[in-house]
C-alpha cells in the first residue's frame, strides 16, 4: 500500500504562513531532507493557514483538528486506502513553532484520549452515552490525563510525533520575562515623564528665576506673573518663595495631568464601542497565551506527552534556541546575572522527564526574542543547517517502523 508521511507546520502566537520562511522555505527544505532519508514513502509538507491566536486554546485546537482531518482524508482517498481508520496510509508529524507546539501537543493528547466507538453489545458504554464514549465527559487535552485503559492507539488522524521549535512547554525563561517587565516599567516611566513635560509646557512650573532647559521657554508656556518685590506678603496662606506662581505652577502641572486624563476619559466614552471591541480583542489574545502562566497545567501537558511517547511510541521533542557568540551577559534585577551563552527563550526542564530537548544555538542573535523569531531564516541563523539536520534525524527515527517498512512505494517505482 502506498503511504504518505505528512509534515504539518503550525505557527505560533501572532504568526502566519511565513513563520517557516516567506514561501515556507524551511518546511520544503526539511521535507526534501526527510524524503531522501525515507524513500519508501511520499513526504508532503503543509502549513496550517494563518489562524487567530486568541480565545480559548481548546477551541483553537478543535478548529485545527477539523482542518487536519480534511487534509488527511483527501490523501487517504487519493491513495485508495481500503480502511483508513483501521490501517491508515497517512501518518502525520505535527511541527509547531512557539505556541504552535502547544497546539500540536494538545491535538495529539485529545486524539489519544478519545475512545473508539463501542460495539453495540457494550451496554456499559452505551449507558454512558456518546459523549463519554469519545472521552468528552471531561475537558480534553492536558486538563485530563488519560488512564492506561483510555489511551487510543487507533487515533485518526494518526500522529507519529510532535516536533516543537522553541515552544515554552514549561513557560518562558525568567530572564526574558523579567527583562520584558523592566522594559514595560521603563516605558511607563518615560510616558509619565513626557506627560509631566507636556503639562509643564502648557501650564508652566517653578518660578521665573528657573529658566527652561537650554535657556528657552517652552512653546505655549504661560508667563509667570511678576511678583511685587516692594510689597510685603501679609497673606499667611499665600505661596512662599519664587513668586506667586511658584507653588501654583506645580498645582497647574497636576491639573494638566488631570486634564489629560479627563480628556482621555471623555474620548473613551465617545468611542466606548470601539474601545470595548479593542479590549475584547486584547483580552482574547491574553486568554490564548494565558496557559503559559499556569505552571501545573504546563507540567501536566509535558508529563502526558512523555507518557504517550512511552506507551504509544509517539515522538516528542523540543528544539529550543540558545544565544551564542553575539550575546552578552544580562543583568536583570529580578533574576540576577544571566550569562550570554545561557540565555534561552524557553524555561528548561530540570526536575521532570520532558522528552527530548536539544539546543539550537544562534551565534548571530543578540537577544532571546530575536533568536526565537529568526529560527527559520538562514541569513539570520548561522545554525540553520544544523537545525534542519536535527529535525530530520528525529523525524526519520520516529518514522522508521513497521508502518514504514510495509509501504509499497519502492516496489511501484
């Protein structure tokens, strides 16, 4: 029987079809390497079209499964497979970048957690109902760790392995998170400074004896009132020192900030529908990546994938980026000093079995996010060829089994 190994590429958060190259160059390059190493089967590479990386993760997984099912059925029909659900001619390797790796893992966990349709004579299964018979009585995926009895070795589509590229299965590295938090803090501080400067420009601050920076008065600044030096100030509550404008200028500056907030509030009310839509958009994206903040769920997902590897021989690996020669050590107040050659995007496993994790060093990237985003760009990643070879080796190892050996493609050709 003619057989096909389908390589399905899944992008991550806010990615698209160009994640694996502007014309999926990496996907096609990897497919060519694997095809040469596995001559008995056809090797096809497909990239999951750009999808909305927002909303509930499991809804996203469900949509991907529907798409994958259609693609696999089309190939099974083309291959003329007599019983695709019993003896499929197509096996799939799910290849995900970043959050795409989590989508891939959740997909295979859901498939392995489904129970075959019970025989009509199985009264107990019938009493449980269709939903329970398919394993749907509880949330799918990593939320439910399947028991030994419930593992489905006849899943359809059949997934032979999950290969992830820089997927934060155990969260994003503390250095990346802390640096990001500090950057946002600095940005907020700069914004506040600009707001204060804006208020000063319109309302003025300090006294007239304190010239503006560079000896120039701010544009549109109100002139400070002249103080009457010959008149004694006999008002106990009057501003002291620097003329009448001194402290009032500070109050005016605060009034300027309050005015900006008030103006913003008015604009927000006038555009409340648009803003509500925008906030829903933002919160929906946060919901999608929110799983990265749920530590026990992350660990449970990894444990389940390791178990699928042990019991169903489903491959599981993560090729993660590490900075190389171009990186410098980074001092982050929240985590201390992170040496340049130890900087990674992903949090690495240390105390739990987590499958195969192999580093992919980028000697050109200067920061973790840059290395993460340019994994599949040969010009920006000197380790591109090594990365391709590592991926090929893993996929070939997972695929050389009885299913592969019984393919008739070699005999036909």
